[in-house]
C-alpha cells in the first residue's frame, strides 16, 4: 500500500497485488512498479479498469486527511502479460474533491452509447 501525494496533499491510496512469479521480491521496487516489471521482463501489455463512485471508509479517509464518508473514486485495474496471464490487481481510492473523470469519444463511440 502507498499513499500518493501532490504538493504535500494526500491524493490517493493504492493497493497493488502481484503474483510472486511476476514480482518475486517486492523490495526491488524503488520508484516505479512498471519500470521494475519492464526490467524483469514482466511488463503488462494491456489492462482493464473499472471506475466507481464510493464513500470513503474511516481508515482510507484518515490516510487522505478528509472526513469519513467523503465522496471518492474507486479504480480497480487488472493488468495482463502478452501471454494473457493476469499480472497485477490494483485498487486505488482517490479523493472525490480533487479529481474528475473525462472521456474523449470518437464518432463511432458516440453512436454506441
């Protein structure tokens, strides 16, 4: 688990889980998980994310220094290797007062909605 900051303000709580076969020693990660995975030959080639609105529970709200029950965004990501195996599951909780979701759509995507 780690808390991400911007200008000394806690912005997100991230919890990542990876199989031991993908990352045998998590202590080798210094600054970038993905750079480490690239160096190990285990960089993901695609990922699927789900974004949900939530009310933050006490423990996460305390880490983000906002009141319990505050609005937040939950982003769950599953990343995959080139061979199709899942290589990472990450759940991130973002402060709702600091983020907004923006999606740019092409004409074909607009017609599907």
